[in-house]
C-alpha cells in the first residue's frame, strides 16, 4: 500500500514585485526653482479648474467626519462645526478636496516610483533612536494638525493658496510658522545632529 504525499504549495514570489517597485535607478532631485515654478502652475491649475486652491488638512478633516457620521451621527448632528460638513443628507466626502488628497497621494507614489525613491527609511540624527524619532514626528504632526484646523488651513491650503491671493492671514501664518520653527530648532537639534 502506498501513502500519498502532499506536494508543498508554492508561495507567491514577491521578488519581482519588490524589484519593480523598489529597485529602480535613483534620479536626481528636481532643481528647487523649477519645482517651485511647477508648483505654481499646479496651484494656478487648481484655481482654474476647481475654483479653489490646494489644501490637505480640510480633506483629512472630512475623512474623519465621514467616519464620525457613520458611528456617531447624533454627535455630528449636534455639533455646528461638523454639521456644516455632514449630518442629515450631507455627504462629507462630496467636496473638491477629497479627490485632490487621493490624487496627491497617488501622484506622490508615482513620482517616487518613477524616480527610484520608493522605500522605507527613518531620517534621523545619530544621537536618537528610531522610536524617539517616530514619537517626535507623531507629536509634531498632532500639533501641526491641530494648529492647521485652528488657523483654518494648513501650509498648502492657507499658505500657498492664501498667499497666492495675497491674504494677510496667510502671510501672518507663514511668518509665524517660520518664526516658531527657528525658535524651536535649538531645542530639537539632537533629533538631526
């Protein structure tokens, strides 16, 4: 009597996918003045096509409100700030900024892939650990996100779009961002040096 042996299943070979995504030749970064000029064209195109500028924090805010509207619709209906975006028959995802933030993510991914810059890395100074660097990045992101909502815009929405139309608030915001960054830089220099 013979015993049937099972042939081992072949697992999926990820190496061609990794090679296609992550092992492309690196290209040089674009010249900063050319990059600024191209960003200006993108900003002009955004104003021309959508009637709005660029932004990110408003789109992320709308994604969060969409989740809140699913799990706590009564909270959304009783909050005047959230009610402007959702509640009742309003869909918080029905706004120009939602396709823009997904397009930005896809465009960034495609640009990184095309120029051989996709990968996983943690940029940090030699004196701190990865965990500390990630914790500081998370804390800084929370503070910047909270500040962006209080300022009614982020660096792209308030500074770029507002600055392009010569908004006094946008210029005050950017001067404050740079002043705050320079004042704080001394205290967080060990994250980089």
